[in-house]
């Protein structure tokens, strides 16, 4: 080929242009390849981000679902989840011909505990209760917090309704022990209402309502019990509602009256004392003893108003004794732990004293061991405040509560009242006599006065005085008396030195 040939020259030029095109094409190809790698990398990054976002949103969704189905404080199923599980359990049981038990619980004194110790302790109690319910059940059972201090368990796979009592008893037993929560020692308790599918209802609504009725009756039967629903409870629950509204009316009309039971002291004493014991003059049912209505009054917190009436009446009556010349007599008034837990308790006492004109040193408040065990700063403070005013304190029903005696040393107590339970068998049971003897010695070591309750026989009184008991109270001295009868009794007995022929060494 000759480069002189013009054709060849054109051909070469064409070739060179073609090469340039190819080089350009190659360059573009290389650029594109680089872009594609970059895009692929970008795509991979975007995909990772999308996957992470998806995982995150799934996590949130799970969290939302958990929150929507569980109670955030206790981690138990909430009301909605409970209903779903309860409905499912019934549907399954209907297919299998099985039983389902619904157990409804509520906590005693939850409001008082919350008010007295604060919400952190209240929350701890709820968490403790949740754990107790979980411990008492199997994985397959549903444990739920329905709200506040209301809890429920759905038990499935039962052969007999009675199997549910094992769970109920376990929970009741766990709650009947003193609890230490956030360094506070306190007592609570629980009652249980039980309804069973299919016997007590075919659908969840009816079973819930019947469980509630059973719970209501369990509470009015006294705390720490369980109650199965049965049809007679419909009537009982109705009666209990009527009773409660009667009690509310009784406060408005002040249908409460006080009887007084004197205490007898072994040696000559500057003062005597009589215990005020409340009775309810029911318009239809006649005179009702305290054990018929104090429990209901405590459950509904009506005891706060009733207690005010009692305190006012007792202080007024004691002032009357003084005006009539029996001017060293004290009055002892029983105080419910519900009353004592009220923030304005000290003011209530001050008002009763001011209104009646009674000096504080003539008022003795009888509180129970459980009330003192619920130790908190506010309990201590109230006791000390009242003590500094001159009010006295007796521990009622001593020996029936808890064996922790530390509080006797720490708190401003004046007197312990040994429960009738120990006195009853004192003549025949050497163990009881030994217990009584030990209580008397313990009381005296701590500088406390010791009185025995429920003394009915002269021999019991003699044994008690022989063992150093300071005073006795019981039918031997007198049954509780209406105010006028008590005044007559006083004038016959003399102010303090009533002697009943108890020729006992003092
Ligand atoms: P308590 O404070 O331990 O009162 C003693 C109870 O034993 C009284 O029963 C009294 O009548 C009874 N009793 C006294 N001596 C004898 C005896 O020798 N033999 C027998 N068998 N019984 C005797 P009551 O009046 O039925 O009171 C029962 C409980 O009700 C009281 O026990 C107290 O815990 C509570 N209560 C009574 N009045 C009030 C009150 O005003 N407020 C509060 N919150 N509770 C009260
Ligand atoms: Mg008493
Ligand atoms: Mg007592």
C-alpha cells in the first residue's frame, strides 16, 4: 500500500477516525462501568438501610403490641389481652367439654398503703402481687391486671372446679405474711372470687359478673378468704349492697351506740378505765354487734366517719363521768387501722377532745398489732404527736398478730391487752399459761402495763394476778353496759376500787 495513493490516505483517515470513535466508545464504556459499580454500591447501601428500617419498625411494632397487650408496671396481661385469652379459653373449653376457672382478686388496704407509704411502695406491692400470681400458676394460665388493684387468673385444663382453690390458697397465704417493700414493713391481704365455666355462665360477661359477686361476698365474709359463685350469692350480693347502703344511712342518722366495759386493776390505782364498744341500732335488724358491720365499714372506708362518731361519743361520755364525780376514769376507744391511716387522724382526735372538753390524758386508743406493724414514718409521727398531747396507747388483742416485738420498744405504747384466746385455756393448758406469763414479764421489762381480756372466771383472775398481771377485763367484772347502766354500776362499785371478792394476792 502506498501513502501517495489518495484512496489510501482516505482509508487511513477513516481508520483513524474509527479508532478515535472506538477509543471514545471504550472511554464511555469504562465510565459507564464505573457508574454502574457506584450505583450498585449505592443500591446495596440503600437496601441495607431499608432492611434496618424494616427491622426497627418491626421492633417498634412488637413493642407497641406488647404495650397494647400488657400492663406496663407488672408486665402481666392487661384487660384487653385478658379478654382475648378468656374468650379463647372458653371457645376451646366448649369444643373440648373442659372447665375454665376465673379467679378475681383485689388487694386489701391498697389505697391506705399508697397514701401512707407513697406510690413507689404501692407500685412495689402491685409488682409483688403480680409475681405471687405468676408463681402460683402455670405457663398456660393467663394472669392479668385488670386495673388498679384488681387482678385476674384464667385457669384452663381443669378436671374439677376445686382445683382452682389450690391457686387461691397459695396466693392468700403469700399475702397474709408481713411484707417488706422498699424498707417498709407492712401488711396487706387478698380476697378471691371464683366463677367456673360452664357451670356459672356460658359467656365471659356473665362469668365476670358472677366472679365479681363472689369476690364481693368473699370480702364481706372477712378478708383472706375465697368464695365460689353459686346462685344464692345473687341474693347475698344484693343483701350485702343493701347492708352497705344501710350503713351509709346509719352514719347520717348516727344509729351507733356505745356500751362500756370496765377494767379491774389488781392494786390500788389512781385511775380506772372503761372500754367503749360500738353497737349499731339497725332500724330493722335490732342491735348489731361490731363483728357484724366493722369489716364492711372498713372495706368501704365508712369506718372513718363511724370512727369519728365513736370518738366524739366516747370522749363526751367520759367527760360526763368526770362531771358526775368519777373524775379519774379513762375511756379506751378501739381504732381501726383504716382510721389510723388517715392523714388527718391527729386532728380528728384533737377535735373530739376539744368538742367534749376531755383532757387528752383520759383518752386511751386501742390499736392492733397489725396497725403497728405497718410501720412508716407517718405512723410513728402520729403516735408521737398524740403521745406528746397526753393520749395513751394500748395494743389490743396482743399475741394474735405477729411475733415481732421490736415495735413495742420503739413506739410510745403504754399497755398491752392479752387476747382472750390465751386466757380461755389458762387453767387447763400449761402452754397458754406459760405464754401469758411470758407476755406479762415482757410487758413489765418494757415498762408497760399488762391487762388480760375476756376473763370470765374467778380462778382465771387469780392465776393472772398471781403471775403479776396488772388488770383484767371480762364478764367476771362486768359485761359491756349501756351508758346509764354503767353509771349505776360505777356508783355501786365506787370509782376505782371495785372489789369482786377476788381474794387474790397483789
Ligand atoms: P375488742 O376490742 O378486743 O373487745 C373485746 C370484745 O370481747 C368485746 O366484744 C367484748 O364484749 C368481748 N368480751 C369482753 N369480755 C368478755 C368475756 O369475758 N367473754 C367473752 N366471751 N367476751 C368478752 P365486742 O363488743 O363484740 O367487740 C368485738 C370487737 O369489735 C372488739 O374487740 C373490737 O375489735 C371491735 N370493736 C368494738 N367496738 C369498736 C369500735 O368502737 N371501733 C372499732 N374500730 N372496733 C370496735
Ligand atoms: Mg379493744
Ligand atoms: Mg381485744
